[in-house]
């Protein structure tokens, strides 16, 4: 019995030592795991958005103010931040010569003689490119014509004018371009309205933030829609659930057709017809007023190609002499003014009409341009406008743009000099005007 009782403790001691050695071989004993801590919920950001500086103090001040107003108007904080956090000053808008670079008078529609302006839209590359698209997109164009009632050559002409058939849609970012325009200040209200429209585009899922590529003034896609125009008129013509004016040619062309149709375009009616005038014609009738076709026929106007006028039912037109009495003369119809909803310049609308006709094989004008004349430069037009006003002729603001108001003032002056009153501002007109006496002040006792 004693041997038995002694043997058991010895066995137990040996087991304990072996267990201890095994425990040492496997490392220290494990510590019981603690319960995971529950993280605190993230607190949403509040207050003004803190942006990294753009490098331009004026832009930073404008952004801070506009971001607060945008959030106050109900736009999500994250969206406002994503549109504005990476804006940066562009030399075109905020450089040393910004006013000269972005003023309307610096744009080709206003700064070049009309025959020079037309060289690109009427060039062989542009016209042959339009004819290639006419052939490639025949079924699509037919379907768009049927739905919206806008002639295909007009859509192709605008597409060519805006982006050279999608060849150059702009390399800018729409929010950044518009932020620069707003900071520069001359069109701040317009730019901010378009920025709000961009927010709506992203909020409604029409486009992602990274898809908002644009031209220098914020216009987007194949046919260069401003954001507000996109919201009002963009179409999903290819049926993929997206109104994609950036990549879908069908959507972009249908969107342009929808815009023109809602602006009053009448299918089958001419935008303009080149005419021949009698030798003793009164150019005072080229005053921007529409008159009935019967009136023009009675005044001796006739199509330059001969025969009777074919107007597709249009009853009214105005006479336009874009380069004075020595150049081509046109009767302009309603569709010409519809083109101007895209761009207010007469020369732009004229280029759309002429290039659209050329794409369909009808070249014009037939009357040569008076390239021997010396049109005025932008600065000389400002001198002309100031001189007209000083002599009692209402030329409007001296902005360097020879618009309708300035041409009417030139007409009025030409009549006082016994000249042909065609309203075309030339070097000869400026010299005559500067030699004329300044009007006496009125309203003085």
C-alpha cells in the first residue's frame, strides 16, 4: 500500500513537469480576447465648406460665397464641393488681357470681314465632312426630321459650326469654365445660373461629375449645349436611357433639332434667298424690318437665279446687305432668326444657312464679295460709334460691334451726305463722319 501511494504522486509530478515544458515550447499562455469596441458614428460636416485655395483670391472669395448660396438653395453639400473644389484660374478669363480675349467683339463673328469669316464654314474640308456625315447618318437624320421637323442640312451645318462634327468638343471642364466666368464678373449672373443647372444635371443622374467636359464658355457636347439648354431640350434619341450629347451623335443631333423646333423652325421654308435689286433701289428699305413678299416683288426684287420666289409658304422677309450695296443681297426669313437662338451674330446664322445649302450641293452667294473695300477694325468701329453719337445719330453703346443699331445710324448719316444708304461701315464712311460737324448740345437754356 505504501508503495502504491508513493508511486501516484511521482506520476503526477512527472505529468506536471511535461505540461509545463510543453507550455513553454508553445509560448506564453493566451490572454482572453476583449470585446470589440463599437466605433462612434461619423458626424456630418456642417458650416461653410473649406476649400483649398485656387491660387486666385478673387476666385476663392467668389467660391466661398457661391457654395454657401448653393447649399442654401438645397443642393447637396457633397455635390457643391465636387463641382468647385478643383477650380483654378484660366488665363482666358482671369489673365491680364481677359477683357480683350473674351469680349464679344474679339470673336470671329464680329471681328472679321464676313468673307473672311466664311472661309472655314464654306471651306472644302467642312463641306465635304458634312456630306460624309449626310451619307453615313442617312436613316438617323431621316428619323430626326420626321420627329422634329427640322431639315437635316441645318443640323449638319450647326454641328459643323460648333465642333467640326465632333472633332473638337472642347478641352475644358464646364464647372471650371463657368466659375472663371463668374469670377471675372461681366456675366456673373448668367454663369451662376448655368452652374446651378450643372448641379441639377448631376443630381438627376443625367451625367456624372467627371463627364462635364466643355468648351471655353461652358457649352457641352457635339452641338455645344449650355447646361440650362441641356435640361430644357436634350433628348435620348438612341433609346439607351441617357441624354448623352457628349458621345451619342444621335442624341446630340436630336437635341439640337428639338431646340430649333421649339424655337420656331419651319421645315421646308428657306432661311434666306439671294436677290437681285434694280439699279435705282432705295437701300433705306434694308432697315431690319420685315415686309410682305408682295412688297418686295413690287419694289423690283427678284431671285438672283431667275424665276419666281419659292418660299415654302413664308410670307414675310427682311432685306439684308451684309457687305453693302456692292456685295450680295439677301431676303431673310424666319428660319434665319431661329438660327440666331444658337448664336446672336448675323454672320453665324448666315454661315449656318450657306454651309447647309452647300452640303446639299447648292453653293452661294453668286454675287462676288467686295473684297476691295476696307472694313473697319474693332477699334475703328468704336471710333465710328462714338462719332455717330456725337453727331446726333443713335449708334448705341460703343462696343466695337457693327450691329443693326449701328448700321441704321450709318444709314441715317449716309442719307445726310447724299450717299447710297446701305449702312455698311467702311473707311470712307468713318473719314466723312469725322469731318462732319459735331451736333450742338440740346436741352440747354
